[in-house]
């Protein structure tokens, strides 16, 4: 979690709060965490 916090520029507390059971992370936070993990999010229009 420390590494992800450093990579995203968010505090560990912010990350834990955002992704807790009652959390509600923003798209910006979610994308930053995915990027820190080496992942990406893609959307596809249904055919």
C-alpha cells in the first residue's frame, strides 16, 4: 500500500478510506491506482 500511495501521490489513509467497504473512490483515484499497479481500464461499446 505504501508503494501505491507513493506512485499515486495519495496518502495511505486516503487509499484505505476510498477503497473500504463504505468507500466511494473517484474515477481519478481508481485510474491512478490501476496505473500504479501496471493495469489499465478500457471500455468497449457493445456491438
